[in-house]
């Protein structure tokens, strides 16, 4: 759904937001996360992770059926 560049930008913004919250249970840098975004159509979706977590297995419930 998003280009690789857009995913990188989104991940950077989310990382900065999470760090800025100064929550005591969050790491001070490089939080790990998976953001799942559903698009307008059932086949349109994206999973976004931060750059430190690339290659991590995505939970199956976040992986939609790619067949249309």
C-alpha cells in the first residue's frame, strides 16, 4: 500500500512520537513496533516496522490474504 520510502518516513515519525511520550516502560531510543494499516479495499493493507525490526516475523493475524 505504501512505498518503501513512505514506510520509512511513517516509521521514523512513529518512533519519534513514541520516544517523545517519555513513558517509563519505553526504551529511550529505537522502540520496536509493528503498525498494521488497513486500506480502503480488503486487499489494500500495509505492515510497517521500524528499521531495527526489519525482517522480524509479522504475526499471521496481521497478514491479510493477498489473493483477490
